[in-house]
């Protein structure tokens, strides 16, 4: 059959089952899509059921050919690469047909888009290790991020080790899932909707202290907004404590904020034209 579209459940195992089905039926699908994201088409479709044994057979075969390719598949599946399933399918097909030698060529047309997407994923995860801000919510640490890629699996080990004796969660607004950690165990679960609770008075004061520290340690003479946005991309500012407005520093059941959130001459929040105030730490080039 030609021009056939595979539909799967959106899981990594489900994607591997699409590869298994392709080889079992000796057919090359026109497209591979998660069922929830698929739009109606004139092409015939087939729903591929997820079989863990089939998925494991495919993954073991890829690993035997190249552990690096297997890692590319695992991480490539977490990226925001458009039509990533088709790109990774082509990678596996070429690997099984030609062997792993082409993986040495970083400019290979099959390898390059997947490897580039994985580098973007890893770079974003690295930045969020430093840009993620947690709040103390009654003894539980809570944070929110809005990444382009599904970075929670990469962040789980880092934050679990960093907050080993804490209980925390980290919500991904983009992909509607959350990392939960307690008693030495971390899990990632779907979470369709989430609204962070307002801070109590103690947490509001901690937020205010961080904001004042951030504003105060800056060096006025080295104000460099372009360098700041290079080292701290602006798309992350919306969830970082140091860039919030006064409402963010308002305690629960409090009619007013604890205090003006910025120190004198502090750095303006996004959307506020910068004056002559000092720059942020790390912008001193």
C-alpha cells in the first residue's frame, strides 16, 4: 500500500512499534503522527498498537548497530523538531541499510536534523538548570518552566540530586506534564492544567530578597542589555523571580505587596524600557 499514514499513541515505545510495523509489512509510511495531533487527510491511515516486546526488539537492534544512534533516538523523541518521527525513521532506515559509518559525518543530510535538534534540547536543559526558580509552598518546593523541548527527563537527575532531601515538583507549561520528587523517587506525569498557589508571607519575603540581591549586585557602568539577553535569553524571563512585577511579591491574604520589589536603580522587568540602572550579573563583557 502506498501513501499510508501511521498513527500511534504518542509514546516512545509506540514510535518504535511504527518502525517494527514498517519492516514487518515491508512498507514505508508517508507519515508517522501521534493520534492526538493528527489532522484529517485523504491518505489512508493505520493505527499502530503499542507492543513493548516489538519496541524492545527495535531498540535493541538499533543499539547493537550503534549505541550513539540509540541515544539520538531517545533524545530526539524529546525535541521540538517538526515531523521528528519521520526524521528519526529515516535515520533508523539508513542505519539498518548502510550501517553506522554515516554517523561520523555530522553534515549527513539524514543525521544532521536529528543531531541538531538534540543539541538544542541539551542546550535548553542546561540553561534551565540555572534559570529555573522554585518557591516554598508549605514545605514543598514548586517551580514552572515553559521550554520548547520536553526537557523534564533531562532535568530529573539534576534536580533530584540537588534537592535530595526535599519534596518538589516542576511543571512544564508547554507540554502539560510535571516532574514530581519525594523520598528519593522521581516520576514524570501528565498534568493538563496547573495554577501556582500564591506565596505565604515567608516565601514572599524570600522572593523579594532574591529580587533585591539581583538588582543590587549589578554594576551600573557595565549595563549591556544585548549581552544580558545573549547569556539569559528573554524567553525565559517570564518565569524568573528577578523579572516579575509587584503582584508576584504579594503574600497570600495580603492586601498589598510587602514592599516595592526592586532596589533603587534596579533592572526593569520585561516590557519596561531600561533606564540608567545597572545590568544583570553575568553581563559584564
